[in-house]
């Protein structure tokens, strides 16, 4: 469904991505882990059209979408759920959800609303409340529901567990598993590597702008250097992951 080929990107004179290759297939959850500053969010910005890469291709369903503007990328079926949830705080829950359907002008969104409310009953209960009045966990559910309104083929999620209590983290990851279907793929950027590996079919490790390891979730979680660097225990030197 989706492939990144040789992507390079920079902010001014600083090169952040240094030749990224990865792919996501239909029906997969693929996780991308790495330390702060490794380039994870920059890569999502490139894929979603927010940042233009200096080199490389982003192939979605057989077409290079690098020069396509963000709103048209959403219409093609790629949706980014940003770090920090970014709900529309002065709008109600229902208005937030309807905004998620902006890429489907003229369509009846009632079926999509029903689907969201079935998956997230709390949003139906809170649909008249302002987004800013929701708890952190409820705001994350709203962000997921708003993305679902666009009927995406590829969900991209940036740190969905950030700032949440452990119980809510488990709930969010359970919902992420529900979003995965035979025709939908998920690219998950997450610093909670333990939880990410539990749900991921495959994963990549990003270090200083480069992919240094790739494999199944099970393979990466059992890799000694990954365990030391990201899953606790004695800290590994980041550069050791390249060897």
C-alpha cells in the first residue's frame, strides 16, 4: 500500500532524514521507534505533505505523492493523528468529529458517526461538550474518532500514549488494534516501545535520521541492543544499534 524510498529532509542547513526506506502493507501495524530528535515526526510530516523532502519518493498505492498538498493527501486516504492530540478545544466533540469528514464534501456522514460512536461510546455521551473539557484519554479517543471519520486507508499516529496514565494507555492501544482491518494499515510512532512491539506486525528503529534495524515486533523486542536501549535495563550506546 505504502512505501518510502530514499527520503532525505532538512530544516535549513540541518539534515534530519538521511535516506529513509520503509514500507507498510495492507492489514499491518508497523511501528517506528527512536529517541527524541531521531526524525520520527519529521518523517510523518513528509508523508503527510507538510514538509517537502529534499530527495526521495513517497509511494502510496503506486503513485509518488511527494508534491501533492496535504488536504489532497487526506482525500487519497492518509490521515495523521498528531502528537498531543490537537483537538479543536473550542468546538464540541460532535463538531470535532464532523471536521474529520471535511475531505468527503457532500457525503452523508451519519454512517461514519455511528461507526465512531460504536467504537468510542464515551464520545457519544460527550458529543455536546467542548473538546477542551475532555480528559487526556478522552481527547485521544476523539483524535482517533476524528481520523476515522475520513475513512483513511493509512492511519499515522504520533505518540498516541503520550501523557496518559497506564490504564488509559492500555485502552488506547486496544482501540488501535480495533482500527486495523484487512484494508487499513497503521504506521505507529511511539516512544513506549514495549507497548508498540506488542501490537506491531513489524517495526523499524530510527537513529539520527537513519533506519538502523528492521524486523517483526517479536524480533525487535527480543533484540538485546533494542532491549537495552528502549526496553529498560542497562543503557546501550545508540550507535551500537548500527553494528
